[in-house]
């Protein structure tokens, strides 16, 4: 597959790994903050191939994992209504709420449908004028432009039966929260490549300077990831604090302007609760007042739903890179992909799910 | 948040007031919204996430990167992994 | 049952004569009376005809083979859409049961097929499905000796449900089974993975993508016989269906209490299947197949079996994908494309497109 397969070339990857081995002289802790990168690392066994001096830590980069429990409960409440067609990205269907998940809502007769694109949800609203179509708009910055477009399109088409349940989160405030924590061990950062494709990476130099942490914009294929690691290790070894772009084929400094413009038009920043971490100020987006009519929380009056997490779950510590999945007592026992207790086991990209699927039960 | 796949734009048209296109991922084709890549032309590559092109993919950068990395291996072959001449 | 009041049963002369419904299936077709009889003789018998079936008795009577053991299997089939590139529910039902028997080392002989038809189903759909079953049965060299039909009310049967059972004979001396893999064995795969799953997903239209992919659904007994010709002592045969090759290998690893180690680079995937999987976030190793064989054979036979498979149209791309080891027992490991290692787990739940 063009521009994918080349970045899985074993020889090229080995070349970069050898260069990393030649460069590293001391231990470093590097965090990646993207579920897609976690998935790739564990799927290809990249962290096992890196020299042992490099510890890769998986940050809160999975929008499914960080969606708060009460939002899942709200989704379930809305989806259970007979007039609603509830649409969602596939990742969310298996996430358990306090009592059940969207799959079981479907089994009990709720009309819950997976869509690949938010515009498919808008199409459903056009085709079903007598039903209420709700779209579960989760994601980081990568997904914000598509999610925003669904709202602006619904408005442009004059649809009054379409609304969105928003759970949009932003990466830079999360990085601030992690690096600013007194327990922080992270010394270098791999920035999420597709988030930066949309937003650019102009937000990162101030972060790098504030915390003295080099940041490298990194892609997702094995070659991209090891290149990202190589760049960050070179910076760490030389003591230079800088922001570099190791995913130049998809990312520019300013990012995608039209996409940013639409985000700006539809959303405004707000505080958001990150499952397992807590409220991070200004770390999310919500609909602007002029789009309030499309806010599913208001339309279906579910704003008051509250929820409580399992006491066994240490997802918050894992998301901040302070613990690994196998440090958790419930990992692989009470908590498995079939019966997830918390954020990081729920999505395939959550650190715990990735570790479980790829067999990391011990500290190797 | 990041499942983005490169694909080649084969067709460009308008639907419901939006710039749309048919993108080919190598035997699989899908309609993709091109509103965020207004300057893209047929034959160029885009990164697609949930049915939207979130950015154009620079083939030039892609080739440069691969060339650079291929050079690293070639140099290694010449000088050997420990740095001595083979 | 509420059906009774809508049934039309003809006893002798009735005035006015009931309409002949021959363009759609109606409840009367399931009543057991003349309409059912007409449906059977006009629609079911012609494509499926064979002496045992045409006798029209309550059960088919066949001659037992002189030696060997019987293998018996049954499957229920639900698929949406009913027709997709490369196949349909009819072909799927025949191939599915034939393959279940064939992977036990049996020569499949007789199938039964019972149908639940939804009221309102266009008759031409039923005819197409039956024609497809005829073709698949001929390819496999089996006969459908007994059948049954019922009609469910509109909305209660999604078009057609088919249940097939099959009987085959395992020749004396042949022993194949999931618990028979041994350390040192070679793991073989008959061809590219994921074609059926992607073809059906594309045909369903919900995710709105076009894929140049055809389902691989096919009876595999012919291919399997070419393998036994050169290796009488094949240890394990499986046709990996839902859950993909990954799930099948896990089942074998657990049954045999061995470890199976796979080379990712060796697994064949066609470009469009790969592209569809990349777009949706699927792993082709977990996507359904309906016309592939996983075989575990003593390593000294591996080359000969592969050569033999490649002479058959369904095995042209057969490859060795790995080997069986002692440890870690019950686990499937994969050497990844870049040289790392990962554990291959079973598929947990339905595969859903992801954004992450």
C-alpha cells in the first residue's frame, strides 16, 4: 500500500534502531500521547526492539479511554429512547457505562448504528426526518474538524432532527498537566502526528521551553515511530530543548488552516474531565452558543447524570505514565477486554488493552 | 485519535455544498470530504481520517525521508555496524 | 399459532380457487399442503434433484459405506446481504458444511438443508439461492438428500435462514484433529486472508466503501484430498471462518497444548483487503474467511503438501506461515514485519471500525 508499506520496511527500521543504539548513552523516559502510536508500538513489538535505556510510556492519547463514565451513561440514556437513531464511531460501542454498554442498548431494541464518518450520520438525519439522529462526537483535534463539519452541515441543510453529544479533548493542556505534575518522570515527548496535521505544532515550542522537554512530531508506522524516538534521543543526549517534525510528509508548522477555521467557528474551549485524571482546565471543546440547538445534552436533558469509577482501577496513574498495566492488581483478572473496569482497558488502544492483547503480563 | 490513511484523489465533485472526492487507498475506494484540502488536485495524495482529508500528503517529503533512511543503511553497509571498514 | 388463520389449505374443490402465488413466498407455502408441495416440486426439486430427494419420503435412505467412520456436522446460516461478490447464503451453507466435514479428513457425501423463508421473499431470490447451492454441491461432489421448508411471518426471518447438516466418511487410518499438533510441525495456509469478511462488509453498504474484493467462499474437500495424497498423516486441518486465522490458531494451540509461532511477512494479504483493513483499523489476521485452509503437518512433509496444494485452483498461493513449538503452551506468537514479537490473542467480540 503506497506510503504505508514503505514505512514498515524491516531493513529501514533496523537501520534507525541501530542508529538509536549508537546514540543513546543513558536512560531516558519518553512519552507518546496517541492511542494510534501505542497500538503500533505494541503491535509491532517496537518497544522490545529499542535499547533498554529507553523507557516508552503511554500517555492519555485515546479519546475513547478519556471519555468520562457519565458521558457514556448519557449516551446510553439518549440511545435508549425510541425516537433516537444513535450513531457512533465503532470504538465507543463496547465501552461500558455504569450499568451497560451501547451494544446492550442495541440488543434491547435501541437503534444504535456504527458510522465510519460523521457525514454518514448527517445523511441518516436527512433520510429519516421523523427520527432524532444523535452523533457521539468524540475525539482529539484530529477528529474535531470532521465532527465540526457534521454540525455546520446540519445547520446548512436546515436539519432540525440532528444533534451531537460532544466529548472533544485537546492535547496541549494534557501535556501541560503531565509535565507540570510533581511526580513527572517524562523527559521527552513524541507528539501525535495527525493531531499536528490538523493543528500544526506551533503550540509546542512554549511547552518545550517551559518544561525543558524536547518534543518530536511523530507518525504511526514503525519507521515513523523509531525515527521519532531517534530524533528525541538525539536531542536528549545533546541537551538541546527543541521541537522537531519527524512526520513532515503530513505535518506543517501552521497546520491545516481551513480545518482550524471550522473548529473555531463551531467550538469554543472549555474545561473537560479526563477519565482517570480529572478535570484539566481548557482541555476540551464544546459547541458555541449559536450551535446550542445541536447539543444533544440539552435536547435530551441528560446534563445531570453522574457516575462513579471502580475503586480497583488505576487508569489515571497509567495514563500519566506513572504505572504500567501489569502494576495493577486487577489487570488480567477482574479487568479484561471483555470486562473492562476502566478507561485504559476499554479501547483497543488503551494501554491496558494493548498490553493484554499483545501478551504483556510481566515486566520484560 | 489517529487512524489516518494515505489515499490518492481520483475524482473531485460537489455534493450538498461540500467539496467531495473519490479516494483510492489501493483497491478500496471511498467518498471523502475534501473541504479541508481545497487546493488538492486529482492524482495527489491526502491523509484520510473518518471520511475526511485532514491534510495533503507531500509525496516529495515522503520520498526524501525514505531516501535519507536508505542512505543510512548504505553508509552502515560501507562502514560496518561498529564503525570499522568492512 | 397466529399463522393458522392466514393459511390456505386446499382440500378438494374449493370456491373461489386460491390465487397461485408463484412470484413471492407467502405463508401458505409453509402450510404443508398443496402450496408447499407445489413449491417443493417446482422450485426445490429441479436444481437439487437426486434420486434420494426425489423419492419424496419423510427421510432419505442411503447406503452406508463398507468401512471407515462417519463424520457428521451441522450449521445454521444467517448472512446479510444475502448476495455479495463471490457468493451468497446458498453457496455459503453448502461450502460451510462440506468444509466442516472435509477438515476432519472425511469425504463429504450427503447434505440436508432446511429453510426458513420470510413471507414476501421474492421467488426469484429463492431460485437464485437454490441454483447457487446446486453449483456448490456439484463442485463438492455432494448431494442434498433431504430438506424442509417453513415460512415465517414478514419481519421474522431476514429473507432466508438456512440450516445444513452433512455426513461424510473418514477413510480407515485417517486421524485429524485440533489436539494433534506436535512441536516441530509446520503451519501452512492455503491463500490470502480476509477476503470473505471484507467482501461482505463492503456489500452491506453501511460503511460505504467499494472494494475490489470477492468472497473466497468455496468447498475445500477437493483441495484437502490433494494434500492427503502426499501426506496421509496430516495432523490438523481447519477452515478459519469468523475470528480469522488468528482465532483458529489459538484454538489449535490450546487444544494441542502447544505454541504456534507465525511469521507476519509470510501471511498473504491481497492489496485491497489490506487497504480496507487499514482504512477501518482492522487486522486481516482476524477477518473472516470461507475458503481457506490452515494445515499443520509434520515438517518433513511441508514442501510436498504445499506443492500439491498449489496444483489446485484453491491452493495456488499456499504458503508456510510458521511452526509449532513446545512453549509457551496455548499461545500464538508472531514475529512482526519489523522483527519484533507480539502475542496473537483470540478475537474478543465483534470487530468494529476504529478512529484511534
